[in-house]
C-alpha cells in the first residue's frame, strides 16, 4: 500500500473527526455508553489513535483511561475491580489505553501474573464483558498490529527523541526479546475472548496514519445511526462596542519576543 501523503491524511481525518463529533451528540441525545478498548504491542500506535478520536470531543464526555500498575491494595482486589470505576456513565465514551487485557499480555509474558491467574482471567473476561453488554454498554475491542521491524524503528525513534524518550522504559527494552511470546499470548487471548457480544477487531498499524483512518472508520460504521444535527443556538450581536481587557491587581505576562523564541530554540 502506498504511503499516505500528509495532506490526504489530514483531509480524511478531519472528515472522520466531524463524524465523531456528531457521534458525541448522538451519545448525549440517547444516553448511550461506549467503551473503545485499545490493545497492541508497544509502539503500535494506541496513543496516536486515541488522540485522533478525542481531539475535538468534549473532555467531560470523552475520557481516556490509562492506568498505572496496580497498587498493593488494588492487587488484593478482584482483578476487574479497578477498571469498573472508569466505566462510562450515560452519554459518555471511554477510551482505554490498555485495559484489563494487561493480564493476558504483558503480565503473562513478563511474569507478573501466575499461570493460574491468567487462566482465571481468560475464563472470567468473557463473562465480565457479557455483563457490560447486557447492561447496554457498546464495547469495541481493537488490537493494533505491527511487525517487529517497524517496532524496532519506533523504539529507536523514542530513544533519540527527547520528546518521546519518556515512552521507553526498561520493561519495553526487555520485552523486545519476547516478540514471539507476545504473539502466542495474543493468540491465546483472542481464542478465549473473541465472543459474539464482545468481538475483537485487528487493525494493521504498520502505517499508523492508515491504521487510524481504518480504525475510526470501522468504529463509526459499527455504531448505530448517529445523525443528530447540532441544536439551534441564537447568537445575537453585542449591544455595544466590544470591550478590551482591563487589569488592576495583576497584569498578564508579556508576549514572547522573537529574541525569547530564539533563546528557547538554543536551549533545546
């Protein structure tokens, strides 16, 4: 597949984002609840597609959940318990940047969960998701796919780029040796948890821009008719000439000067 030009991508993603905003209006109008669950290998592109979905949506309505490793207290609870608090209320969409499927992936491969814990999870996950579906939650589960060569390129980019360096951890480096182990873990997970009420969808993310477009199109296609026009809003002219800001106790910081911008670039 030919690489997508930046201009073409921006035009296509903008059209889809208009549809996502319309979908948000539909959620509010119908009080429906949506979960979009993003899983995949490190560097696959989960954060990028989440940003593309949430970029123009109301953050009070569209929430991103990316939980850290469980605390000691959370580790003593029912495994799914800490995720329940983040489920959507009426009119909300929740985007999970990784999810309860950590147990079947990184926890299994890197030895953070026992075989018995993983086995119990694979048995319980379909039942947990059936409860969500039966309660009316629309659950969409996506696995983002990327080849190891592409993954290595992205790891190298993170290592070199100071703005992305935080994305690379010692666990990520160690996990590079376990590409095949992650493949086996994923296949076992899909076999156990791909169900009629909560199916998985795999999306090719070797080209992340193409992957974002494919995933968002699939999400919008699988949702019910979301054509809810914006509410009419009267916007009369001001009764007088627009006013300028006035300051008393404090004043705003001065606008950045060209010299200041130059110094900032030199610091980098």
